[in-house]
C-alpha cells in the first residue's frame, strides 16, 4: 500500500461514493432537480449514481485515480444543468434560498478544479 497517497483523494472518493449511493437511497431528491427536457430521468439518476460510486472507488486506487478524476470532471459538467435548474425553478430549489442556490453554481467549478488536481 502506498502511504504517500494523498488522504484528501480518499476523502474525495468517499464523498462521491456516498453521493452515488444516495441516488439509490433517495432517488426522489435527484428526480426533483432533473430538468424536464432530459429523457428517462429514472435511468439517468441511476446511471449517474453508479458513475459516482465507480469513480469514487477509482479515485482511491492510485493506478486509475487520474482517469477517475477526469471522469469526475466529466460527470460534474454533465450534472451542471441540474444545478442550474435548481436555481431557475422554484420547485426544484427545494426551499433553499436563492443565495444558496446561486452559490452552488460556482461550487461546481471548485469541485472541477479539485478533481483536476488529481489528473
């Protein structure tokens, strides 16, 4: 085992694994924030959940962590419309303040930068 492997990469991996599992535990949450123009919302929810779990695991494996980090970047770009939809659609915003919803948008870029550090 490589003990020089950064602990924050394990943290990132755990965050994505837990988020991915939550797609199965609480699918209604994700279906609510999915833009209506996207086809097959249930399938997209499960695919994105599986992707998060697999990529989170991949981040924790030094041999494939750079590839997983690129996958996380692609995933974050792919789900950005859901964050935008939450900001523009009051029902999808789940009662969060407009300020919080607005702050979530640049947070997505920060997560992309964090993942890029491991590519």
